[in-house]
């Protein structure tokens, strides 16, 4: 178990540029989540996948944001036309999901810190 | 809608002293409750969780938490803190009614340890 990994760990970009983050979940976990954490706040849910299907998106996820998990393994989160308000830590988490329909604990990666200048 | 309140933004404790961090939740049914810890610039590490059963749960690093349904609380405790416990602590709620997909976090409590 190597844990959830995220790349890059830090990203500095200029306003208006596009950025993409990658998340590799724990290998046997079929649920994957994205959260955003701004300074002084707790993480806020953005979206989650079960295998390759994106099952829910938060209202925080504007049209400039898109997430994919094409083969049910790693996931990418893309932000187009970045704004200064997008500056935050983007956290990825994964969890197993069993036939009972109930998910278990979410395990978090180290996050990607985005700074938009 | 589910919500979590952590009333203490910042707590300072002497090394070796006991600790209690408060967490109150709002949830329409039996919740799943979690405490996570975050060191500066790092992701979240799970300390402990409550799904059902015994209301006093033990976690890693000597932490424990007690679920009190009547008070809608899930306070985190440690009998004797170590300097390495300095970090940000987050309480979170999820639950079977919502499939636990969407964890709702509190705003966190920053813990400072003084020698």
C-alpha cells in the first residue's frame, strides 16, 4: 500500500492559464474524490468517481473545472482560464466500496497547492 | 444538510498536559464521524473514525474520541500531548444516508504545544 499520490505537489501559474493535476489512488480503491481547501478552512467536496463514472459534482465545480478518471484508475482535475480565486490546496482521496453499498474511510493524498498570480 | 462546528480555532497546550478538541455535528440520522490531522503543507491523516457500536473509539497516536448522540458531539481527547502533536485537526461527518461520499469538514482547530 503506497498510499494516494498527487502530482505536482506545487503549481504556480498566471491568471488565465490552464492547469492539470493528477491523482493516483490506492490501487484496490474504486472510489476517488476531489476536495478543495482554502487557507484557514476545512476541505470542501468537489466531485467523486466510482470506477470511471463521475457520480456527483459540487456547485463549487464551475464550468472551468473538469475531472476525469478514464480507466477507473488515476484521475485528472483540469482548471481552465485560472483565476486568483482558484488558489487553494487540491486534495484527492480514495476509498474502497463494497457490495453493501456503503463506503469506508477516505484516505487522502498530500495535495497539490495551486497559486494563481 | 450536514454540518460540523469546531468552536475552537486555536488551542495552546503544554507538553504533557491533557487535550480535548470539540466537535459538534448536524446530521439527519446516525452519522459516520472522523477526526483527521493535517501537518503544515501536508494532506490529511486519519486519526480515528466512528461508524457504529462502542461510542468510545480509539485511534492512532494515543487519541480517542467519544460519540455522544444526545449532545451531537464527537470530541477528541488525548491524556498527554507530545510536541509532535502540533498540527491542524479536522472533524468530519458523512453517513449511510448519503453514502458517505461527501464528507463535510469543520473549519479545523490549530493545536500549538508549548514546552
